[in-house]
């Protein structure tokens, strides 16, 4: 059965990955999560793990350490990474195009919809949808700039208090 490239359990339960929404989600995750990692890893390395170790010594559970110690310290870097991932997901064309199958109304995303409209010579609708996508990109850029400003102010205040 595996030689045909099909998982028997998925076939028995009528679950589809490729050319369905789970395939789009998986493709988007693989394409966008490096943006989150690129913003989180340097922030976490600069911060160190002394606070997490202290919480562990004091008896905190792993989930408690995550929610009460780690996430509050990296919330701005995490939010920045999510904004970058969102921007990448909005404009992604390649991986999602392959995984989605272009099923109109089910697995079509905005960039693919613009292509379909353009190929159907429906230029007005293609321009309208592309303009909406551009507006979302501008909003994302504004939020990214605001977060960069917030990250700079948070890091400069930490350096100020570290010197004191």
C-alpha cells in the first residue's frame, strides 16, 4: 500500500493533505516559521536562561515557566516574527500553489486568485484583489514599523537598567 504513495489510515478516514486545506497550512508553516525563528532565537540568546533556571529551582512546572517567565520576556520578538510570517504568508505563491491544487472556493488563496482572474482576462477584478492585497501589505508594514520602534525602546530601557 505504501508503494502507491498513500497512507492507508488517511485513505480509510477520507483525509486529504495535498490539494486540500491541510496541505496549504503545512506549506505555509514550512515557508513562514523561519521568520518567527529568526526573530526569536537572537532575542532568547541575548536574554539568557537564568530566569528560567531560577523558576525551575523554585519548583515551577515547564508550562508555568513558559507562560510566566519566557513568553513575557520575548513577547515583542514573538509578535514581530508573527508579523513577518503573516507578511510572507500573504504573498506566498510557490509552495502553496503546488500544495493547493487551485480548487476555486476551497483551496484558492489571494495571490493565486489574482493569477486566476488575470489569466481569465478579468483585469478589473484582478486589480481590485491585488489592491486589497497591497493594502494588507501596507497595514502589515505599519504594524512591523511600530513593533520595531517598540523593540528598540524595550531593548534600550533594558540596557539602561542593566547599567544602573
